């Protein structure tokens, strides 16, 4: 028997936490299903095997997480919607889908979901048993099945995933050149410190004159890198492992996310990305027939910033007490006034889903323009900063060389 700590969602959309001692995770899923709950995540109590040593903890922290590729998920959703719209049964459509090469690593999860569907589970239940699929994705599939329009729901879901992916790829593509610039400049600086500067040491030593302090500082930095590169490499790996492990702690992550939101320019951009995602996801869920409290509970996992996630979670609980969505979100201080006004109007007119989707389209366009402007400023700024660093290193070397020449002429 194994002790599992789990997080589950009730049929009303509420979140519950608990622990149960059962033989396997499959038994835990069946146990929760008997109580009318759906498993969201679970972990075994205790530490991983071998975690008593520092190296074992380090390797465990660096272990890659299991995630679904956004491109593959969007492709799978669009293909499945097309197959169902063509009149195929779900079992047959999943059978065709698992043989498609476009969905990549999702072929095995699709095959497992098809097996569960054949055993009598709904498609939403089959997806919920695999933590690879996002919660909001499973929630929309369940809502589509309950409303009798699974193919329409999948089409909307596919469009949403494609839009989100387009924004992410646009940002990634725009960051390619700045990353190449930073890597090339870093390599140049490392070569200057570890290869070029040591060649001038004998010249300075023969001159018998003390080096200018800028040159001495640069020489010391180069000596440190050459002598302790292994310590720097180990420290970087250990620091990355510590940060990744600490990132799993809610208090640490909330502190970091709050700091990011307070950063100039970047904080507003990160908040705008999550707000646009909130608007589009909530609008899609509401238009699909998901109740507002349940939709808010599902949206939490789609948001990147934990401060915003916490605000949405508190809002979901407050709505059950009869509080207005707009007034509750305004207390977080994160949502812009135009979004709050739109939500308030949508609540009054009963067209909250339409208003949210329309505002999400406007925010997406505004977000693209903002990202383009920031990235157009990033390249010149990086060029200037890196140029100053490289120029400073070369200048410190030239100062010492000129000092040696002056001594030789005396």
C-alpha cells in the first residue's frame, strides 16, 4: 500500500485536497470517482528513493518534467474535431488519430484514452486519468460531451490553442537574434579573459611596472575563471536545481511572481499575457456551457503567474457567496480597468462570454504590438551593453600596453 496525497475537483467545480492509502494511482482514481470527484494531481508521500544524498536530490531536481507539446496538442485537437465533424464515431476517430505522425509523443496517451473509452469511460474521464492533458482542456471536453457538441467544442479548443501557440512562437522567433547576440558576445568575452589576456602577462611582468587597476581587475577575473571554472559550472547546476525545487513551493513562487510583476515594462507585459489568456479561456469555457465558478477553477492552471492564479482562485470561492466577478477581480489590482468594465457590462447584459472573447482579440493585437516594440528596443540595448563590456575589456588591456611603451621610451 502507498500513501498518496492528491488534489481533486468535485462535480460542482470545487477543489479538494486529501490523502489516501491505496495500492496504486489507478485505485486512487477509482476511489475518487466513487465519491464524485476527479483526480487532478497526486504524489506519493515521503522522499524519493536515494534522496538522502545531495547528489540524488540534485539529480531528482534536474529531472525533466512530463509535458505535452503545445503544437502536438493543437494538431491533435484540430484533427479529432475534423474526424468527428465528418461523422466518425469517437472510438474510430481516436483509432485514426493515434496513427498520425503529426501528434508525436501524444500517440501513446491517445491510445490509452481510446482503451478507456472502449471500457465505458467518457472521453473527458479518459483524458482526466492522464495528467499530461491540462485541466482546462479536460474541463472543456467534459462540458462539450454534456452539451452534446463535442466536435464544436474541440474546434473552438483547437482555435484557442492555435492562437496561444501563435503568440508564443512569435515571441520565440523574435528572441532568436538577441539570444544569438548574447551567446556570441559571451563567447567573445570568455576568449578575451581566458586566452587573450594571459598572453600579455609575460610582457607586463618584464616591464616591472605595476598594472593599472582596471587591467589588474580584468586579469584577476580572467585568472578566477581559468582556475575555478569547474566550481562555476557546478554552482550553476546546483543553483538551477535549487531554484527548480524551490519553484515548486507556493510561497517561494508567489514571492518571485510578485517581484516579476513589479518590474518596469516586463511586469506589465507578463500581466497582459496572462490577462489575455484569462479572457480567452474564460470566454471559451462559458460559451461552451461551463458554469462560471467551475470555469474559474479550471482557468487557474492555464495562468503562468501564481499571484494572478491565486486571485482567480479566491474569486471562484467568492462567487459561490454571491459576490460580483468584476468587483472581486478588481481587489487583486492586476486586471486593467478596461477589462473590469467589460466584465461588469457582460455580467449585467448576460453576454459575458461574447464580451470576453471580443476583448481577448483586442488584447491579443495590442499584445503583439507591445512585444514587437519591446523586442525592437531589446536588440539595440543589448548591442550597446555588450559593446561597452567588450570595449571596456579591450580598453583596460590597451591602457596597460601604452603604459609599458611609455616605460620603454623613457
